[in-house]
């Protein structure tokens, strides 16, 4: 049995997964809404940073895209690539 602990967000447990929008966007693997009274704020499951700007900002945080939010110090190269590709796909639509 292998463990994927290195790629599994660890700051919050699965109980917080209920605090997300009804979306299958890849960004929800990495963040959640910590306070249902403020749906514009998200929290990173890796580093615990809380910020506004929506799920795209979360993907920028994870993928180390400069300009809108600081880079996540705990995201792996695979996570970065996954989010970067999702951002590119969104821009093509």
C-alpha cells in the first residue's frame, strides 16, 4: 500500500470539504470556504493562507503565478502543473 501524503492537502480534514462551491473545478482540491458568511474568501489546504478572489486566485496561489497572490510554499510541482493547466484551459474558453 502506497501513501500519497506528499500530494494530499493536509492543513484541513475532509470535514471542511463541505465548505466549497458546487463545482468540479480542480482548484477545490486545494482550498475551501472557511466562513460561509463570506463566500469570497478561500483558505489554502496546504499552507492555511486565507485570501479573496475566487477559485482562480487559489489556482494562481498553488501554481505560483505572480501578480495577484503570494505563492504557496507547500505545493508540489504536480499540483502547480495541474493548476497552471486549469488556468490556461479557462482562458481558452
